[in-house]
């Protein structure tokens, strides 16, 4: 079971995403003055000091007219969030007062009979507090007066939400693994997420850029809880239009940093682009286990998978160690096996080799011809030890770290990865001057 769910709802531009970020105590949803920024259900787990958890859900604006003709999809996401929530936060604009749209939403929510907190946002003065008094007429009780932007009374609201959620307890606890799905626009990331969740959890549309935020979706495999992070599709920086796309790109990078495994998704019909190579460079720089996921494979005829795999590994040399999975997210083919492969990489990243095993491999390495050595002085490795996992981090004690060139270091990293149980994941190799020569 999952933690109790609390959904934030309201009309456009009342501050739902700002409140969501304030309650989560970190920036998750994109906040923009223009209406209709949030489309999908954005969710996160928040934890109280005593360890109690709840899942907080941000939603699009109720009654929003989406400029990209996705209004029905957004409304469907809102309806699903409301239906599956244990409790609701109905947020209104305290500076504007009660509007007809607020009264219509209130009527809809009253009919549900669910636990609800009425929140008047943007209340930052005595004047706006007086205006907020109009919301008593909504028939939803005394409104809590907050300013999400200035964090006024958001702590008290947070406590109130945990009280409401306590009436619908769930079995909480951290997920086993977080998986970020990244890639260019329209490669099928949201479709893949929906196949995992076994529901229309994300809006899927041929329109490029439908997903804007990074969205956490909880799903279960073999009774274990996982989180899949859907992300916005990327394109060249010079093609970014406005701050929404800029912040979407920032969210993608943040999602990679907090993921345990990255699924780097491609449309089988497209070639690797500069955007893909830049993204591979970012994944490599964060030492994240990665799977190259070739989606829409069922639309390609007559090309062997081996030939495709060779193409991707040669086009993306920085992550050539990453395994390649061929899937059809729309047909739900090989989606589950890809998650099983991700679990395998997750376990690889947490392995710790014995020092004796590591030094046996180092002895074999020392017998190989030196690469990248400077003429004046030959680099020497004396011994090594693994000091961390996720990513596996190995410290090599050497005669002088400075004389190990980039070529030599790449050779050593590749050799260690291939001869230790880390064949498909990145490893970190650090060099330290030995105080004594232990051979």
C-alpha cells in the first residue's frame, strides 16, 4: 500500500504549484505567472519529523482552457487525482475574493464528502485577510489564510494535512528504487510510464512538449514500491522558448541526480542527435547507471537488434557500457523486463568487492602494457581499495597521481569495470599518492 494521498485543487493561477513546493519544502512544480503551466499530476512524498508520510499531489487548473487543446486531458488528470485522494486542499485566491468559478468548484467538492481544507492563498496583509472572509460562503468551513510565496502559515497547513491523512492510513516507507526516464521530445516517455503504472497516469499526446514538469509516479513490482520519474522532452538550448522550457530542462537534470537508474529513451526511427550526446555527457558526469531504451521498436522492420545496439554504443561512447533494451511502450512489450534490468544495475551499483579480489585484478592490470604514460616517469599502481558504493568508488594508491594522463585513467577505469562485477555501470576511480609501497 502507498501513503495517504492529499491532492491540491483549484482554478488556474491561485498558487497551487507554489503551495505544493512550499509544503514539500523544495522546488518540484514549475511556477510561472502564466496560467496552465501544470498539466499532469505532480506528486511527491513528504515526511513529518515523527516519520509519518503522505503523498502530496499538484494538479492543473480546474476549468482551464489549455492553449494546446489538452483541456480534456488535464481535466481527466484532475478528476483522477480527486477520486483517488484521501483528503483535498481547495486553494482560492485570497486577494481576489470569491469568484463564480470558485463557487462551482466548491459545489463539486462538497458533493464528494471527502476531508477537505479550504486555503485562501496570497493573504499577506489585513486588507487581503478581510477580503478572504468572503470564502465562508463556500460552505466549506473556515479558510486557512496563507501566503505560499512568503511561507506564511504553511507549516500550520502542513500539520493539518497530516492530521487529515491520519484518518486514511497507508503503509509508507521509502521506495526500493527511483528510475528517471529521460530523452528527447516524443520518444514515448509518458507512454512508458503509463505502461508501468497500468493507468493513464501521464498525458500522452503527439504534441511536442506535452510533459513540462518532472513527475514522480509510484508503481509496484513483485510487491515492492518503485518511483518512475517522467521528465520533459529535451531539445537544443538555442531552441528553448521561454522560462517554462528552461525550467523543464533544469528539472530533467535534477531528476537524473536523484535517480538510482536512468532510462535513456530513444525513438527507434531517429538517429542520435547533439541533444542526446549532451544528455549522455550529463548522465556520465553524475556516474548514474543507465539503460539505453530503444522505444517503438515494433515500427522498425528488417534491422537486427545487434546492429542497432552497436550503433548506439558507438554513437554514445561515454555510456558504451550501458545495456540496450528494445521495447514498445504503447504495446507494453518488454517494459517489465526493462525494469528487471534496471533492478540488476541498481544491485550492481551497490556491490562491494573484497580488497583481495580487487588487488588480484590490479595485479593483472599491472602486467598489461602501460597506456598514456609520460616518457620521463612511469605511472605505477601499488594497491587499491573500494571505499563507497552507488557509485562503486575505488581508491588506487600510486607513485604520483599527476602523471596518470586522461588516456591512462580511462584505460584503468575500463579495465577495472570489465574485470570486476561492475560490467554495465559507471565506477569512480580516485588516485592517491602512496605513503608506503605495498606491492
